[in-house]
C-alpha cells in the first residue's frame, strides 16, 4: 500500500522566508560532549515548576530523578549526566530572570550509562498508564513550545480524537532537527506513534512533512510497519505551515474554532521529535536526558545537528562548535519565533530546537520605520486572516480592549509573518505581544475585583 | 571568549527586505519608459514639465517636513512619484508655472494636509491635477501635436508663459484627443494609433503598451496589486461591451475605451496608489469595479470627454469605507466580524 501522499493543499496566506537549511540538513546527528557543569531550571516547560527531590552534595546517576512534577500541568526532571548536585538555588534563564534550579557537576570519568526504570509495554499498558508514563518521562513538546505532552494527549470527557497528527513540518528557517530525526530515528517514531494512538484512541495517524524534506517523507513511508494506520503527507513549503492550526487545516480541511483547541475538531498534533522521544524512552522506563539541537548560522564554524544533554550551558555549546568570538546575536529557536538571548550562561532546555549565531556584520536589520502605506502585505501574510495593519494602528493608541474585542487580537499566535513582510518595518507582532499581555493583565485585575 | 555585548530583539529576527522606499523607487523606474516616450513624442516641453513637477513636489515635501519640525521625508521617493505622475497627466505644452503650482498643491493639500505619506485619502497627483483643472480649464484642455518636427529644438510657446498669466492665444492646437473627437465629433481613432500613442493627449497617457509593461514589471516584483488594473479594465470592458453590443453606433468599442485617454495610466499607476486604495483583496475588487464603471459613466454620459481622474478620486474616497466593510473572515470564526462604526 502506498501511504505517501503528495498534497497540494495548505493553509491560506503565509510567507516564504529563505530556508537556509542547506548547511545542516545533510549532517547526521552527533553526540555532544558532557559539559563539566549543567544548569537545570525547574521550569523547562509551560506550567508548574518541578520540585527538587535531591539535596546538595548528593551523587546522582544519569537518568535518576532530580525533581518531581509539581502538579498535573508539570513534568519531572531527570539527571542528564552522572554527577553530584552542586547547588540548588537560583539559575539564570532565557527570560533574563532567575528561577529555581539545580547545578549539577558532571563526574569527569563516568561511563555516563543511564539508569533504567520500569518499562511500559505498548501492547499491555492501559491508556491512563501511558499518559502517566509520558508525564513520568518528563516529556514536553520538543518543537519549541515545551507544553507538557501528557496534558495535550488527554482527550476531555465528551470529545473524541479521530486523527493523530505528527508534526514533521519544521517550517522555521535554519532548523533541521526534525528532518534528521525523521531520517535517523524512524523506528523510534513508529514506536512513539503506537503509544500515542493508544493514548488518544485515534483511528489513524498522519505525518505532515514539508516538501523540502521529501527524502524524509519517502524514508518514513518506505519503512512504516504495515499494521500502523499511517499516512505520510507532503505539504507545500510555506511558513507557518508547522503551526498546529495551519497543519490541521492543510491536512484535514478543518478549522480549529477561535479560542478552541485541536481536539475540538477531533485532532491532536504532536511534534515528530517528541514522538521519537516517547518511542525511545517508554520501552525502557527512562526520562528525557538530551535532545537534538540544530546549531547553525553564519557565526558558527562547526555547524550541525547535535544530541545535547539538557542543561548544557550555551557558552559551552558555542565554544565547542567554534562560534565566532565576535558574536553579537544568538537565538534559541528559529529566526521567525526564536528568542534572542542576552546571557550565554543559560542552558539548553527541553524546548530548545536550535541555536543560531550571528556577528554584527551578518545581521541586516532595517532601522527606519515608515508610516503604514496600506499595501495590505500583512493581511495577505496573516495565516489567521487577521488585519495586522488595523491592529497595529490601534496598538499605537494603546486601544488594547478594542484590539481584543473587535479585531480578534487573541487569535494571533505570534508567528511574525506580518512583521516579516511589512515594507515600512512596523513592529506589528511585537505590538501584538505587548497588547496580549496588557489584555490578560486587565482581565486578571477585573476578576480580582 | 564571546566578550561582546549581545544585541537582543524580539522575533522575527529576519525581514523580507523590501522596504517602502524600495517600492516607491521601483514605481519610479516603472514609469520611466512612459516618461521617456513622452519626451520622445513631445520633446523639450514634456521634459521641462516632468522636471518642474517633480522638483515642485520634492521641494514642497522637503520644506513642509522641515517646517513641521520633522526629518525630511524625500528619501522615501514618494514625492518623486507624485511629481512624475502629475506631469504625465498634463498636456505637453502646459505652462511651467502652472505645473509648479500643481505640484505644490498636490503635496501640500493632497498629502501633507492629511499627515504625509500613508495618511492621504486621495492620490496626491490627482488632487494636484483636479486643482489645475478647476483653476485653468482652458490651458489643461489645450492639446499639442505629437511628433512636432521642431520639438527638440524649441519649446512650445505656452510652456514658458510668464507666471500668473494665461498662455496667449492657443498656439499649438492640433485637433482633439481621441475621446473628445468621439464625444463631440463622433470620430473613432484606430486602435493601433491608440496603443502606440500616435495621438494628441496628455503627456503620459499616450502609449498604452509602455504603461502596461511598467505595470507588469511592478506586478512581477510584487509591488503592485494586480487586482486593481485587472478589475478596472475588466469593468470598463464588460460595461462598454454591453453598451457597444446594444448600439454600436452610439457607443464605442471596449478596445477604444481601454486604449484611449488616461485609462491605462490611471488603472496602472494612479488607482494602484497603495495608500489611497483598499487593503483587503475583496475590497480591492469592489474598488476597481467601481472605478471602471464610473469611467464609462462619465465618459459616455458626463459633460467631460474623460472621466478617469474623477472616477479614481471617488474610488479613493470610498476605499477607507471598504477597509471597514469588506474584511476577511478570521480563521476559526464562522462569520465576518464587523467593526463598530466609530
């Protein structure tokens, strides 16, 4: 049976930033060395921070539990290396603020063999047990959102998931982690899909892949086990094709209602690297200790796709890949939605899919902002069919409530397509982020009264 | 290692790299063949008028920006477009002092009074032209012969009319424009002459082929909304075809309607002014269709032979309302949402 489908359907609007994937797409995943000191914040996911279960000075083995989940919307954290807990206290994070975390000193001569837990058999385990195992493994969305996967997989009472969608789109420029995972870890992905199908009770699974990764799509289609209800769909290359809502629309022709979740239209979307991680960890009862990160950009000499232990300091990473000493900009994630870092002494966390580095000469940023000339480019870029021009005007006057109530501000998922195309270089999505914060704050203060 | 201060900004960290000034500059390039051909056809007078109008617009823009305490905005190239467009809509022997005045009004009243680039409701060049039409109705309908043999040696006498005086007795009148000929004498000019601009008329409205080429260039670069010229020309074509089929004697063919007068220039370079046209694709279709219908109505039943200018100005007036009424359906919502009237 041919399970490879070349589809031409996609979503409305979107943009075409240069891909820049050619430097790393062909490089196999390589193991990164263990840094002498790891930095492990308790909030590497969206939700409640994890709670440390070790004490300072305690020796831990690789894979041992360091912190337990702080609640339902939380995941535990496992030791990425064998070593000794150096300190428990505040650690720097990407936001620029300090947060509770653990400094872990690596044993220099350890074999770094990981301890295993209780395996979860995909055929015998019940739905609830699989969800629990996914939480226990510390799994979050590895595409960048870092939302706890077990929460996403939980189908609410009265709803049904008919399609499990595996997101292998990777529409951010530069990044090639998912591409390499699909080429090198197909069996893990298929095992992961088995767990996910059971956890969601979905009838079928579709893997969505952009056409610039045709090789990955063909590889997955060729080695898919025949008993999996699986389709591999090749999609148009367009940003933000990998956004959950856009992917659902492209594959199923369904629109997630405003303010709703994918499950409202019978779908659950899981990133392909997350799926591979589930398929690799659960049969051994292990927790997540490392992740694949694309390290690239003109400021990097040894570009590549690396398997990096969680908690590895960015400075250690950049030194190892021989980054240009005159770096002036470093992003975690892709150039469209990634976060610029202000401090290299922060760690690679579970949500970090890429590290991009540039020197000042390699960045060209327009400085002159012109007035809006009503060209409509933002309207034809916005995947949500919002009117960024109108929202931008209102933001200038700080009309936050009008933006939210009459112009669907809260439907903006901050893909940045509007700012990308704006010829007048108006910081549209930047305004909208601020506006969304202001609207949420006002709502909170209203409910408080 | 890594001692430099890191520069931080919020995403996206990349931009497409086509700036507003790039768009404006490319519009100027797209108009250049039309302007060059106008100079070839009408000689020195046309050249002087193009220079005068552009200088007037750029100078006004610069001085007004400075007087209001802002940085000069001439580097965005939009004033150059206004100047060149204004000149292209005027008769080739139009007095230079009037041209200059038109440029000042176009920028001062048509653009700066509204707040400068991005805020003007009307196409500034057309505001300048509407002013000139009201102020100097005779001079603006005095046409000059194309390919006059002495056109590169001397300028038309009316060009150098002393400031604040009307040109002396009509010196170069050489017959009506094709539209006037049709309207008042019921004569049809061959389509071939129209397409190549072998006709009297405004400086830049003569060669439909070069205008279309300029438009195609901008469309290919993604710097013009193709829907605007397409919808205008389609509306004119459909409407005039119906009339022509009903009574071929009384109403001209769509080809004549397309190629004569300022329709091509207006549809390609004027109605497409981003600032004064609607932003949503659907709104643009409505806008273009409206302009096309108005052009036919004014040309056929109006008192003037040509109606492109007024049709576009009316379209401009409607476009802010279209931006409020014709809006896209937001993803995940069932209906188009309505903005409350403010």
